């Protein structure tokens, strides 16, 4: 598997974790975006799986923020 494919898979898994955690927290898109320090548009993109604008490190940070 290429590095690009592995990175995409990792980003998808992290985005899924973020989405699951947000569902459990029952936060609105706006509240979720504010908590993660991104715009509502970026939050919507993240939840839709449009991950090109997000780094793996950024997504890992989101997961950590939601676990804290």
C-alpha cells in the first residue's frame, strides 16, 4: 500500500473517531467547531469526510481534544 493510501486511511479512521465522539457529546456543528478551533464550514467538511484540508496531526489533535 502506498504512503498516500495509508495516510488517507489513517485520516478516515481519525475523522470517524472525531465524529463518534461528537455524537456522544451531543454538540451542534457550531459548538463542535468552536471546541476544535475550526470554522463551521471546516467542521461540516470533516463530518462529510472531505479531509484534504486536514492533516493527520490536526485530526489526531481533535481526537485528543475530545477525549480531554
